C-alpha cells in the first residue's frame, strides 16, 4: 500500500482509502491515478505523484463527475531490484451493460520497440531469456521502469465501469523448473516451465450521472413476452430424449467483446463445440465457462429470445434453428442422427450417479455397523444440544465479521449450519475419517503445543536474571552497521549498454567533488525514488537495491565518490557520508527486547520438557538406516520404479 509514513495511523488510512496493490511474489511497485485532465508532460517532473493526487484520485478511489469526453489514467511501475525486468503495463477495464459484465485488457506501455497488432491492439510477447536446463534468466530484455498517461478510447459515459493496472515481468523460471534443475531432471510438462510474475492495483471506479445513465442503450427483457414450456417446439430435439439436448453459442469476429462468462465462445465456434443441457421447471439448465446457469426462453412475435439467470432479466440471446455442419472438403452436409428412443423417468433415475453414490454410502455404513456393533450402540443417543452459550458464541462470530446483529432468519440459518457441521463431524468420527488424515493430525498436534506453551508456569524475571541472560546471548542483540549515503543514477532504460561507461566517465569528473557539489547534480538522471539515504542498515539497503549493492556499499570508505556499483535498477555512483560499524548495545537500550526473548526461550524450554516427558511414555521404533532414497538416478536420469 502507499502510505504517507510508516505509522499505524497512516497505514490504516491507506487501507481505508484502498490505495493498495498486490504482487504474485517479487516486490514490484505500482502507482495508478485516474482523472480527467492528466497529460503526458506531467510525468517529466519529479513530483508527478503529487500532481496525480491534485488532479484526480489514486487507485482504490472513484472518478469525480465527468469533466471531459473520456477519463485519463497516470500509471507507473518499477521492478523488484532482485527480480526480472518489466515487460509491460496493462489497464484492465470492466463494465456492465444490459445485465452482462464485460472485461477488456489494454496494453498501455511496454519495454522495447514492439508494435501493437493493427487490429487488436495487443503488443507481441517480449521473448524469453530463460535457460530451462539451468533454470536461469538474464535482464537483457525488458525495462527497469515504465510509466505513461493513457486515455480510455472506448469510454461510454452511460455505463458503470472500473479500471485497474496490471504489471507483467519478463518470463522467469517457474519454481518447478528451478527444482528440476537442482535435481538434474527434466522440467515437468504438467505446467508451464516459465511464468511472468505480476503486480496489480486496486481498481478505480466510474459511476455515470443520472442523466448519462438514462442515455444507455439497453437490451430487451422478457417482460410481457410469452415464456415457453418444455413441451413446445425448440425444447425437444431429434437427437436426444425429451428434455435433453445440445446448444451452441455463436460468435462472430475476433474483435467482438464477449461477456466475461462466455470467454471461450470463439474457440467453441471454430471447433463447432456444443454444450449439453437439461430442462427443469420450464428452463434450460446448463453451464457457460463452468458456471451453472438457467436460461428462460420467450416468444416475441415470430422470434425466440433467451434470458440468462445471472443477467438480471435482460434477454441478450436470440434462439435460432440448428444448422447442419458443412464439410470443409465439399461433401454434403452431415445427416442428422437417428432419433433416440425416449426412456421413462425410472430409467433416468437408475442411471443417475447421485443415486449410485447414495447406495454405496448406505452399503458402507451397513457393513461398518455389522463389523463394529459396539460403536453403533455407543452412539445410539444421537443427541445434539446447543446451549445459550453456544448461541452467544455463534452471534459473536457473526458480529466479529463487521456485520449488524443477526436477524431471526439469519440466526436460524446460523444455527442450522452449526447443527449440520456437528452432524457431519460426528458421523465422520464414526466412520473413522479422522484416521490417517494429515491435516487433522497436524491440527491436533498444534493444539497440544498450545497447551505446552501455557505461561502459568512462568514467573516475571528480575532485572538481575535478565542481565545475566543478556550477557550470555549478547550476539542476538547486536545492532547492525548503518550507512548514510547519496547516489547518482545511470539508467539502462535511457542509456542502454552505455550506462556503465557513462558512470565511469562521470566518476572521473567527480573524483574530488564533495557529495553536494553542483557538478554532482549535473550528471546522471533523477532516481525514481530518492537520491539521499540516511542511517540505513544493511538489510534496509539490500531490500531497496539488492544484496549485491549492499555488500559493495558497506565496504566503501566515507568521504568520496565510488563506483560504478550495480543494483537491480542499473548503475550508480555512491558518496558515503558516514559508516557506523556494528555494535553490541548496553542492556538498558534493549531491556524490553531482552525480556521478550527471555520469555520466548522459557516457553521453548517448557515445550521441550513436556515433549520429553511424552516420549518417555512411548516406545518409538525407527528404521536402522534413516537415509532417504534419492529420487534421482546416479546418471542424472529420473528414477522410475519397476512395474
């Protein structure tokens, strides 16, 4: 998240305004602003982020009322210094129309000189530097930093919409590829060998004004139309029994924007794929993109229209007669299949997999009861009782989610859920489903550890005890070395392969110049973060620039320019103002930390004693040879068991 300062109040304010972003792994940084008057020249200034706040809203906000023909967005991203360069920034737009939800991805800024496709606007892949055998990559492609101002070219002021930024890294080895390289085996072919790590911002929303919403073009609805029933033409096909059949979503044109739940319609059309459906309660029951839906069919004049259950009553589909598939080789259209004999409801019921599952469950339970009659007898009471304390606990759990007090109907539903959970829990125990379950075993072991950590046995330590313990463990509290420095930046995005050479030439000019000399400001380019870093530890520097840069920095002598030093962002000249070595603090400086560490050590000691007592009550039998067989054969080939 983006907060003004590293304080609890500032962080919570950033969370409340939703100025946040997420990453898939690497610490890519991204900022996203929306407004009506951003221009490209705003990014040239060092305080462009301030301009973003003044003329618009940050990610997580809502666009102010319409002030121009289309909104503009200011987007910026910088790579993780320990990971891959950036491939591109995309803006993902979503909107609703006539009950349907849509999404579209726009490539807005990218590394290199690639050109977008003339018809789709999609930028070609950046390529890959991944060595699959070694599971390595190089940052010879991509950019350190990307930023731009983008205007929505398809803005409709009458539609609700949202926008968020998505940042993609260049391809890097997937973790499965890295593990395969370490084991000396081929990468798995179950998943892709490479991936593109990413970051994405919280969205910026747009709400149309009342006047703009009235101008929206809407689809027809089923209101006033005659709903069809399952015994009318169109519901019964020649190929399938009554109430069953296939249907197909037709798609025209690759630039057609598809509803988010029918994203595979293009592929289905090209491959002539169809989906099965059933008739239930006068509606077509099927699925689209794995989402179960119901479709109601209406007759409007001499046409048939259909309304999807999750599109709020809008009839967005036209029902057309089935057409024969033409042979690409010029043969005659395929003949329809012969009618299939209809079978009664009893036949369909006997073929129902759910019935088979229930019968198998009854058989398993009956067999268990016959083999273990004592268990059945022991649980014959079958009594589940909830007390007033249980009801209060249920209500507190509901309130803890930030909800208002549950209504009587909500409370009945919560109680029914608790009873259902208890029923299934007890029956699972009867069937022994807890046996051999790793998750159950791990959870119970965790609860035992919580019991071991009961701090009632601990007494408050005296200062004398803590001082003695501190003297024995002083290395734990050593304060790291700290550096104060300033830097000049030479960007590979702007200078390419000449960045290091330019830095060396600049060092010659600054050999005797102090850190704040005017000559220092005249070389390099503004760094995307800051030029001065005061009192930073090794960990702070490694997090900001990478461990290699931090190791080089803490070996420099103060009072002079040094370099070039490479970080994950490029090349730098560094002037070290001061360098404080690591030291052991006095007890008074870290007394609170010493007490916390002492308590943790005592807790661990109590746990280990309790575990030792438990071990003494058990006989533990282990194999004589505890070495684990290697999954890799001696010649590097993957080991395989004989059949």
